[in-house]
C-alpha cells in the first residue's frame, strides 16, 4: 500500500482491501458522515474518508477556493499506489470531478451525488437566514436528531460538545465563503476535461439548476446519469438502497468486481 494515508489529520480509514476508494463529503459535513456507505463499500476496495479544509479535523484557514480543496485531495491521493475512485456528495462531488480533470493520473473513476457545475447568480444570503435560525447550541444529540428530522443522524456527526451544548464543527463564516465562490463561477471547463468514467446521481427533489446534472454526465465520454425518485439532496441517506444499487453497478463495471 505504500505510505499509510492515516499519517494525515482529518483522514478516516474505514478499512477494506484493494483499490483505494476516497469519500468526499458535502458542505458542513465531515468524513464520518459516510460511515453507513463505507460499510458496504469495503467489499470493493480500501475505503478512506477525507475531512475537507474547514470541516471535521481538516486543516483550518483558507484560501477557500476549489483549487485549494483540489490540492488538499490530490495530496492524499498521491499516498496511494494506484489511482483512486472518488465518491463525492455535493461540494465533494465538485471537488471529485475537479481533481479528475486536473490530476487525471490520480483518479480511476468518479461518483458525483447531487451537484451542478453552474450556480452563478445564487447567493449565500438565502442560506444565511436558515443556518442562523438553528437553535445552537443544541442541548443534546437527541435535540440535533429531532431538529433535522430524516437526516438527523447525518448532522449528529457534524457537531461537537462544548460546555454549553453542541456546536457545529465547521465555522459558518468559512462555509459562506466556500459557497459564495459557486455563485461567481462555473465549472464546465473542468467537466469537459474529465476523461475517466463518471456516474452522476441526482435527487428527484434536487435544489440544483434543472438539467445540469444530466448534461454533466453527457459531456463526459464515459458518463452516466441516474435520478433517484423521492430523494432529497442527501441521496445516500434519503434513499440508501437506490444509491447503493447505482454505485455498486458502476463500481462493478469500473473495477471488474
């Protein structure tokens, strides 16, 4: 396996043997939110999760640019002896295809979950009011689960206990800066540079601009697109069986397993 990726803070080794499979979480998440997915992914390879900069135990401080996140991911991938499969949710999906475009020798295939390449004109102000309405600090982990409902288990992984209760691990000011970049630029040029197999999993109830995820897959030579009925943005939590079926079919084709 060469140098262990566990020598880097913010890396979670979920186990398994074989080709590296690296999990990239969405905005506000962390690597450990992938645990339910990682359990079955270990049948396909060595599964590793990465805390993005500003999240979990990842590096603190910017720059909060896609290029910096790409380099953070590439530095982990260089520790493996062979190209990795990148599986990314939302922000992590963007970073996954951006790494594949700019470091093709490091990436074997990509799975993108509910992320679009062009969100120009969107503003973080629509999110700011919602985020700042949260009852932080949460009084208990049960409070976190109750507040977030069906994806409460996901957000339980994204908080830490302090003396007065549970707070988000990520700083909202950093998150606003990260998301603001998506409203200023598009990423089609990076999509067009992806040459490896790519699967796009879109939520039926996505908040992404209509049609873009289908086009994302269509513009990659070996791109595939599926829409998961009934699912919201966190497809792997809302529809775990459908998500698993799509990913396993893709990995079986890509890895020959």
